[in-house]
C-alpha cells in the first residue's frame, strides 16, 4: 500500500443546511471530483480501489473531493435526494474551498452532477473529464420490463442486506462495480458499502439515480470535455458514454478496454486512462486564456485544435493527438481559419500565440 497522502479535511454547509465533508490532496491547479456513490474521505486513503484514483488525480494538482450528503463523513440526512440537492453539495464545496476557475472530474452519477454544474456555471469550469458516467438514469433510457425488474430486485437486495454482517447480499452490488477485483479489493468494496451509508440512504440514492436526466444541460456545456468509458462496464452501459459525447459539442470520446465500472490499478487500461486525463487537462489549461471576440466564435473542440496549432504541430500530429483522420483535421483547420478571419497557418499561429495559446510542450522532432 502506498504511504499516506497529506490530506486536509474540512466541512461546509449547503444552502439547505446539510454539512458536507471535503478533503484536499496534492498541489497545483485545482481539480474537483464531483461526489459519486460509495465514498468515505477518511477510509478511501487506505483503499485498494479508490486510493490509486486519488494518487493519479493528485499528481501535480490539488484534488478536492467530498462525501455527498448521507455518505462518509458528511451529514446522515433524510433530506430529499435529487439533482438539485447533489448540485448544492458541489456548490457549497466550491465556495468553501475559495475556488474561482477549476477543472471538474466526474465518474458514475458524479458525471451528471458535473455536467449540470458546468452548464450552470460556465464561467468557473475550465475543463470536464468523465469516466464511466451518464447523463440519464435508467428511467430515461427506455428500459425494458426485464431491466426494470432487475432494478427493483437490486433495490430489494440493498434494503435487505446492506447493513448485515454477512457480505453475501453486498457481493451482488460489488460484482457490478468491480467484476475483475482481487479478493482484497472485493472484500474492501463490500465493507465500504456497509460503512459509507445506511441501507435506507443507499436504497433512496440508487432509486434517485434512475430519475436523473441532464441531457439539456449537456447540450449547453461549452468547456473542453473528455468522455471515457469501459467497453464492458456492467453498471453503466458503454452506450451511455457515447451518448454523453454525442450531446456535448466538441467532446472527445475514448473507449477503455475494461469490464470494470471502477478501473482497477492492476488492469492494463488503468495507467493509460489516467495519463489521457492528465494530458487532456493540461491541454485545456493551456487553452484557458482570455478570448477576444474572434476566439469566442470557436467551439471548445476548435479551441483545443488551435492550441495544438499554436504549439507548432502539423495536421498529422494533430490527427494522432485528437484521434481523428487527417482529412477531418484539414477540414477543421479550414473552419478555424474562417472564424479567425485569416488566410494562412502562419497568421493563425501568430494570432493564437498573441492570445495566450501555445503554452503546452511542442511535439518531439
């Protein structure tokens, strides 16, 4: 197990009076992780499942994460659970941490909260990275009768077995999140379910997830967005990740070769996925400069492309970086030229660099 991180835990109060625990680790530009189900700020540092995530997201950054209402160190409450309540948690943490502009990270239902926040507070969010997320709950996915029956069965299992000493009932839930987990990871996740929240809160939370729908908010997101999703995710279907990327203009979609909803440190996809997140956030920060009226015409995807142009990358290098064909990149570059009212690549680069673009490292060679 990795040595303990230096963690500072504080508390804040939401507009509806719920006390929320939040923690910071690492140093550097702020990255806020929207709360998702099954967290415990104090216990997660010793977790063989969540600790590797914390290590990766704290690299060269100040990671701010929090326990949502009813979970972990935050208030156990019977207050209503819905999108506005989860947004209130995030808004309270952002204010208490004194953040102005920052990057957002969301996984599972935390992605829906992050998307809604980015749409409602565009002046604050520099970039949004999503892993294993969704913007619409089960009830908004045209579920089959079989899917609804399975969802009801899962809720019954939670209500019956969540708080019991036996892990048998909780193991069903764990198997949906980390089917590839080691015995140690599986045991720890089973125990987290019992410790993170009460059976009643767990059942209410899971039921509330089904009613989430932030599709309209997703269409209004204007910051750079990275969406990643495991092809074999048993908890959130792969198509839900594709759905997010299709709703957000300019979003980049990256499939992950895994069957775990929560990526595990020992699987091959883990290191590469978080490296992709770090590169994306670094590129987005480089683009995050005051925009002249000309630059406001560009979409988030076009601003990301302009950053690569300003770094001196050619079309082939840009295509490889963005996962696009060279022909597509050519077309996009031409569109950027038109919006910036320039005729040549050199003119576009000069204009971009004067606006603060091109701060990332140039490509080798």
